[in-house]
C-alpha cells in the first residue's frame, strides 16, 4: 500500500509542478471563478462546450499542490466528454473525496490519486474547488464560487 501511496503522491506532485491545461482559453464558451478562503486557493475554469461536448478545458490561478493538481487532472479528464458524463464524473469524484465508504469508479481514471484527501477534511476543499467552479461555469453563474 505504501508503494501505491508514493505513486499517487508522485502524480499529484507532477501535476502541481507541471500543470496541464494551464492558461486562459480565449474561445471559452463558459467561465467561472472559485476561491478557497481557508488556504487562499484561487482558480478560474475555462470551457469550450460545443454540441453538448467539452471540446477544451483550461484553468488559471494560484493554489496549493492539491488544488493545482486537482484542476490539472480535472481539465485532462473533461476533454471530449458529454455534459452528462461530466456530471457523472463530478458526482464520482466528489463522492470519492468526501465519503470514506465510497469506492473509486473506473471512469475516474487518474483522478483516483486524490482519494487520500478524504483523510484530511481541510484538504477536501482544496481538491474540490476546481470541481465546484466547473459546475458554476456550466451553470454560467457570475458570482465566484467559495468553498465556505
């Protein structure tokens, strides 16, 4: 189990140091901002949605390793998914990091590396910030999302 935990930590650290899909998406059709006042994480999620499919997803912001890795992994996982699949992915991810009795589902893929944050309640907000901001972007909410 220690080897698996080490691997998960390596993946999280890699996505923190070299985040994927970081930057402004100029042709975004959806955008939202999120803020975690507990630790100061800030994120903006950009989506390009066409014909009910997420064609592209990026983020920008500043945050801790968990928040940055979560946003990076999330944007990778979103591309090419239908909006109903995005909702299923959100529910699966949220359940995985908040419910100790929940098991990771196969569709989560690499996102499973963040399962360990459920052991640290303060870090759950870091891991879910990008995801709640994603939901706000899809709903086209103008108010920034807060984890509080």
